């Protein structure tokens, strides 16, 4: 298993461009199963999770053609439904959580689907109830095979229904939406997730012939159609990478310009980092982070300690909580980081404490960071990446530390960040893959 060897304490300088959005890619790739016609997708990131999903689609019978870097065509004309009963399918599908989103398209188009318990980050309980309840309301029947570990789903004909999702799950909303566009009649989805990725998926489906109202809101109304046609689609820049690069620039006192960020799709992300005192200059479709010797955490108007918490969109994305926590380490002042959605996501802070950070883990969901204000440098250590987002947060910490750090289990980072070592080395980092 590979590791990163990181020389810390270097100031970086230059331009960096975020990859295509990982979380959007997983939804969009599953949507190609909804039509027998050709679908072209551009700006696909070259990362492990996305590549595994492309391999899964190909194994199911989708004709996958690479046109150029990041650009592919997909044609799901003939699908091998029997493949879903194989051990090979079980292993491949269970290795990534995004595979659950093939269920909606498979049900809608073929009336059956199968999925093993999906993998993904170990960041706490991540139930699939929203997916299954939503599909059940459309008429799907579920059968769990405890021997093979499969959930088999059947639906001779999906029919539209009203549903109030029990949580605003992004992948759950996407799965139900993809099933509903080919269901008979009208479907209403209330408490739908409304992230930019769902907007992108909805707009793509409309170009394919779907009828969807309320795009961008938490109330979606879908009129089912008989079939969908092909289309082309370009993924958004990855907002999580944009936030990661903002935190990196602040921690390493670097002058970095993040290019082609699609600023309007970033929501409150820039403003949340500004609460830590980070200067963020919006320049056209770029973001410039000037080198800062110090940045100071804001207080609430009544003088209370700043609290930063995650929430469903348009709230602050939970995928950047780890980066916010790390960035606060060298700020002046204190901040309470409240991770509401996943109870194990903050458990990587023990590694940061070993590096010299002043962090109090209050409980599985809350950590108080007492900023060092650069009076003390973090020290280099050897550590292991527990999940994608904690992995890149540890990489940021290592790049700011004194000495040479080693991060093991970097497959976790590669799952979500394309050639992160090469791109950072191009602007002055010293990261060696060993």
C-alpha cells in the first residue's frame, strides 16, 4: 500500500485548477443507464471511486469509450442483468458507496436490480433507508439474501407517488429521482436534497427528455415519460477541492490562485472560510488566496466563540468539516467545529493532537480548536489516512508542519483527489509517493 512522504514548511505559489466534482460524477455516471442512446460526459475526474464505477458500468454491458482526458461516451444499449448475481459484481459494487445509485436507473428501465452492501468511508452510520423507502413508494419490492449478502429489488412497473424523504440525502434523492423520471404518472419528492450536483443531474435528465419541476429546490415534481434520449454533460468543478485548496493556502502561508471554480455554485463555502479570517479574493471565475502571516477567527456579535457546523445544502457541506478543523489550528482565536451528520468523522483529530494541535474532542460530533496563531509549528509524524476528507486534511497539516511526515493508506486520498501530489508539487510542494 502506498504512502506519501511530505516535506513540510514550504510556501507554495501558483495556479491550481480543481478536478471535476467527484460527488456529481457518481450520480451522472449512474444516469447513463436510463437510456439506450449515447451519453457523453466531460470533466470526469481520474480518481479511484469514479474509475471503479466506470469499470462496473462496463462490466454490466455499457459500451464505454474514452474520447480524451476526462471525456467519455457511454452507451447502455445492452445490459447483462445476470451479471448482478455474480461474485465479481458483488466485490466490485461493494467497494464503493456510489454503486447504490444504479438501483434507480435499473429499476426504471429493466424492472429489477441488485446491490450488495456498499463500501465507502468509515465515518459512522450511513443508512440506506432513504433510498429504499423512496423506491418502495414507487412500487419496488425488496428481498435481502443473507447468504450472498445481496439486496434484490424488483418492480414490474414503477408508478408515481408522493413522498416526504426522512432525510435530505443527496444520493437518496438522486436515486429516487432517476427512478421517477421513467415511472408511470406523477411523483412528488418533498425534503429533496438541492445541492448543485442535484441541479446538474436534474438539468441533464431534462435534456434527455425528463419532465422535472422545482429544480434547485427541496420540492421536486416529476411527470414520468416512456423513454429518455442521449445527451452530453460537463461536470462542475469539485467544490470540496476548492475548499481544500483554500485551507491549504492559509495553513502554509501560500499565495495560490484557484482557477475556474464556478463561483456561483460554491454557496457559502468562501464565507465560512472567511469566518476564520482568511482573505479570499473573487476574481472573475477564479479565487485568489494571498499569503497571510496571520488570520483571526471571528466572534459572534455577542462575543461568543465561533461555531462552524455542517448542514444540508445550502448549509456548509460536511465534506469540508475536516478541512475547516485543520485550517483553524493555526488561526488566532478559538472555534467550535460541530459535525452533525456523521458520528465518526472527527476521530482523526488524535493525529493532529500528536502533531501539536490544541484540540479538545468534546464528543463524537464536536471539537474545540484553540488556534496556535503560528506561535508553534506542527511537528511531523507518521500517520494513516482513515477516509478521503480526513486524508486530505492530514495532508494539509503535514505540508504546514516542521519536518518530514509520512501518510500511509493514501488509497483513501486517491479515491477522491486526482493526482493530488503531482498538482501540488507543480506549485512548490515536496510530496513523494513511496
